[in-house]
């Protein structure tokens, strides 16, 4: 192990992680756990019609207390979100304070909901000992109405109207506002806010760092969730040259917020301004949530409490910043018990600056130690920002299903209830910090997204990654019937079953890092996953034929029909992707059982169980006649439309649905077979009795082992593998310059059309945004490149490579004459994914397309956004702009191919992908 990797084990940030894990020192108690959009969420929706976007709007948010969470700009909170801190701003021209990020609702955007701001997660360590955030704030009036009206006039076939398009950043008339956090101790947080005037003229700016309590005391909150006492913020005597707030809360304890300078403190209550929102209703409090806004923007002197106390407070800094210059504000948020003398002395001396500098240096050392030396500086920057984005995307998520359904009169435990959204999930009690896909566009967890999040998170914090997987398997998340919650719009929807894959990945990561197995974690996860597997078998295999449905399965509009709705033809779909996911689930469970059998031989029976499930699924999927999903003529897998009369028709859309069977591929090492002799003998007997189970799948077993005596469990045999790859690696079909497309480009010239009773249904190649409203219209699986499925393809190719080595080569790209082994093919795909984010030979990043500001401006060009998906032809970012979530997987591919040597991989086997030894 080289010096860099050794320092990763002994550096200051690593020690903090160890203290949190082994000694209970809660370095992660405070972090970026605020949402960036609490308004417009399902949890805040109490409408009769379930219209979440219009029940609680952005316009309401400044005046209306939230029930289930809080939002803010560059915000932090404790891990139960009792006490919150974030930045508000005013440029002296806007009609409202900038307290939260603005964006369009699903109905307002021509491609669904979309944030219309520029903000960046620049840095974060896993304990949040150091964090840095950038918000770009225009000096002109923010064009709220223009954004809504212009996007509203545009069709789904037109580009979105972005904030840069409005001209509000012309002549660089904006502020770069950096917010940095550094922890001197777990509950002693230093805050530095630096605003740069990038414009040509001096400009006024109001900075209002804000501290407030989440409202858990209101009379309309269920008694079981209501606080016993209302918390309090009040100004107290402070040392000369600073202003201090004391925060007192029976739940979170006492804290002090010290503000540098004799700055005015503006107090109000975090309570609804009913008189503004609901004419005829009276406010419960004299001072309300928008009081600070009304004082600063409207000059209402009576809007804040002259007694200097409340549940929301802002320090009001006013400054004029010369062109090219900056101004800095410093604050310190500390547990009162750890800083008893801070009210009498200055907390902003040399020690403040020294601590901030030390935490930044420690962050630099931490990331340097994790970044392979072979990685370029630009790739290292992308990797670090990707992980920072994932760490900033943690959010406290609060949902009490029993309370929420009571409040909607929809709790099935009570007589007279009416069925509504999520009525079947009354058992849920979610009150945890969770990794979100995107804290503005998707400020709620999605089960399969979360599984993918754990892969890059494990680079820096495998403990948090494991905790995230455990959450979805806990009894207050997992349904009693074994179903995993999908997402809050419909917990009962179905996401692909990838938790077993992620569990196995984290297990191997931990083995490589610590040289030990967390048997309890494996056993607990496995046992709960058995429940989930059983739910799939009982609920999604309609006729017990080992072919699976599942509806949209996370792939939104990929099919000819809405796969979660009744089919216009009647009948049902036998889904190639659903069935392939279950084949992979079976393989993952089999491998987990092998690991557990070392510690408990009774798990050998589970090895047999899941191996047999795989064989049965493979047999059903690969039927040689028209009853199967494989089309021999096309050399591809398709969904099968099973009509009411029992006949079947393949829906010949060449899409990611037909590539996913490739991903059900798992190499079996000799040492794995040696651990389970009884299971191996039982499976051998089964194959002797039922040899047809091995027909049409990848050959394996004695006489058919590959490199280093490895076996292979795969849905596709070598011939089908070659045929699928010839399409996948064809640049006129799936292979983009920026990864594997979700739909073949062949459908650009040859759309798939299906007629039902005179109505035409069609699938065209759409490399950019969706042109339909299916599943909200804010994502598109008909051509763009999506990171998670690309990573699964890379995993499959690596498994096949460990079996074949150099004995299997294929043209890549198809027709190029260039032969590659499957490791080289996997790296080629990873390199193409990397091109999305890395500068090309002209210094441009594909992710930003033709947006010149991001391509050429020195204050923009190295700030990387990790979009939801990417244009299938040019790599430009599309969809949610801050979905570092699973797009953060790029950090893992950069690290993996910076470390992994193909020859070493053949020697070491599958564990080579998890070992951090350099080449």
C-alpha cells in the first residue's frame, strides 16, 4: 500500500469517522440535512385531490409553516432537524427575500418540474467537518414571472428557458456567495460567508444568516408528534463586537449562535401567516414566518419582535461591495455546554481562521488519499465534486404514516376512512437522514436510487452507506408483506430490486478496507431481503411461470405503453427487464448465502434455493419458441405482450429493457464453490435430473470452467452475448460517444409503431427531453444515457471478463475492425461516460452543451453539475440538474479504472475491483 493510501487510514477525517463508528462521538450529528424544496411535496399536501404542487406553492412557502420538514439555501441542521440554519439574501430589488431556491412546478415546466437557480456543492467531508457551497445571486430583479410565463408558452419539443437565457447574468452583474462550514468539535460549527461582486459596478447586498426551529409545537400537529414545550430563541448579552442568540429546546438542547459584529438581530415566529394566505382567518401569533421578509423588503417595522425573541431569527448584514471585491461574514453555532465562555469573549480570532484552514487542508488530504495517482487533476476534481454533491444531498426525512393518514382521514385502522395515496403504508415511521436523489427536484428517497447511491458513498463513508441500506429493510420502512417503499408519490409502486446487489457490493468493499466481515449486517440484510424476494415471487409473477411484471420499474416512458397502467389491449406484460432484475436478484442472494454459509452452514440450503430460482427464471425467459422473450431473428430480448386469449406478441422496441438480461451475470470463484460442498452436490444432482435447465443459458460446471477455474451464472450464453454486444456496441444503435443509450438510435429512422383499435402507439428515438407527459414528463428513457444502468453493464462485462479473459473479443465499436476483450470494452464505456464531465481537447465539457457561460467563464467552467441523464448524441446534461444521487457513480468509475489492472484482475478475481492497492 502506498503512502497516499496509508494516510487515508490515519488522517484526521478518517479518525473522525472511526470515532463516530467506534466511540459514539457524533461528528455527523450536524450536517446539510435541510431540504432544498419542502413546498410542493406529497407530505405537505392536504388537498382533497392530491394536487401536491398547487396545494403548497413557492409563494406560500415564505409565509406558511411546514408540517414535515424545512428547506433553505446552503442549510444545515441537526440530525432530527429540530434546529436549522441557512442563508437568506436580498439584493435590494427583489420582491421577496431569497430564502429558498425557486423553480417551476410539474405543470409550469415544459418538461416538468425544474429548479431555476445556479448553486453548486463544491466540497464536503463525510463527517461534514468541512463543507463549501456556492450560490450565484443576480444583482437585478430575479425574473420569477418571466421564467414561469416563457416556459409555459414552450412546447415539449422546445428547449427549456433557463435563468441564463433571461439575461439576468449579463455583464456578470451577480454575486458569487460562498458558504463554508468547519467543525471545531461535533457541536461547534464555524460559518464563513464570502460574497464576491463579479459585476462592473458597486452593488448592495443584504446577507441574512437565519436560525430557526422546525415547527413541532403547533396545535394542528398530532399529539404524538407534538413537542411538549415550544422552543425559544432570544438575544443575550455578548462580548463586544458580536451579537449572540441563545437557542433553548427541550429536545435538541441549548445552543448559541454568535454573529461577528454589532449586527441587528431580527426575531419572529416560524408560524403561518394565515391572514395573508387564507383571508378571513386570524394568525395564532402576532409575529409570523414571513416577518423578517416583511421587515427587510417592505419596511414593516412591526413585523419583527422588539422583545428580541421568537422561533426564527436572522442577523441582518448590509454591505456595498465594490466591483471585483468581496465581503465576509463570520458566525459560530455551538452547543452552549461546550462554549460557556463564548458570550464573554471573541470567538472570531485567529483560532477561527486556523480551524477553517485546518479543516480544508484535512479535506484535501482525505480526498488526495482516495484518488488514484493515475487520475488527471480534472478527473480528480470531477470525482471530488461528485462525492461532495452526494454528501450535500443528505436530508432529514420525516414521515409518520399513522399521523399523516389520520390527518387525511384515510387511516385504514379507523372506521369511515377513505382510501387515498399511501393508505396501505400506515405502519411507516421515517425520521432519518437519507441520501436523496436531488434535494430540489426529488426531495424524497427512491429505493433503487438509494441502493446505487451507496456505491460512491462507500468510497468515503462505508458506515453511512451500510446504514442507508439498512433503513429500507427496517420494519418502519419495509411493508409487512415484504415490499420495499418506492417513493412518496406512491410508496406501493415498484422499483427494481437492487438492494441485494448493493449489499453484496458494500460487503466486499468493507472486506477490502477492514479485512473483516460484518456478519450481523449480512445476516440481517439477507433475512429481510428474503422477505422482499418472496414478495416479488408472490406478487409480480402473475401465473407462477417465473416471468415477472412490475410496471414502470424506474424506466418511466421506455415502453410503447404506460407499463404501470391497464393495457389498451387488455392482458398483461411479461417484462424482460423485470425478469432480468429477478435473475440478478437471485444471483446476488445466492452469493450472499455463500458468504453466510462460512459462518453458518445452514445457509447452504439458501444457496441452493436461489441458484434454483435463477435456473427457473432463465428457463422461462429463454424459451426457444414464441413463448420466450428472446427473439432469435433479431438477437435481442423484448417485452412480451400476453393478450387475454393467452397468445403472445413481442413488442420489438430495442431498448435498455433488452440489454438488462446481459446484466444478470455473476462469475463464481473456485473458493466460493469450496465453501459450499453440500450445496454444490445438490445443484449437480439437480442438473443431472433436469439437464434442460442449462439449455439456452451460459454453460458452466465441470468441463466448462473459465480462466482460473471460474464458473459463470448468466442468462446469456456466449453466442447470445456476442449478438447482444454487436448491437450494444454499434454507434448507430446503442453506443453513444458518452455511454450506452437507453434506446437504440435505429428507432430514429425506424420508429416502433403499434396499432390498437385504430389508435397508434409509437416509440421514437428521442436523445434529449421527453415529448410526452408519461410519468410527469420530466425524465426520458427513449434515447438518453443513464448512469446506473451503464454501471450495471460495466459490472456484467467485468464478470464475463473474469471468466473469459482474452478468449472472448469483440469489435468495439461494431464495424470498426478494432477487437477488444471485455475488460477493454467495459473501460471504453466508462471512458465515454467520463467524457460527459471531463474537459475535451478544446477545454469544453459535454455536460454543459452549448451554454457558453459554463464552457468559457473562469468563474463557471470548473463547477460541475451532475444531471439526472444525458443527451444520447452530445452528452449534454438533462433532467434534474443536481441529481448527484446515482450520477455520482461517475466517482466510482473514475476511481475503479484508476486502480484496476486487467491482468491483476484475472489473477485476483472479483475482489480486485474492491482492493485499493495501486497498479
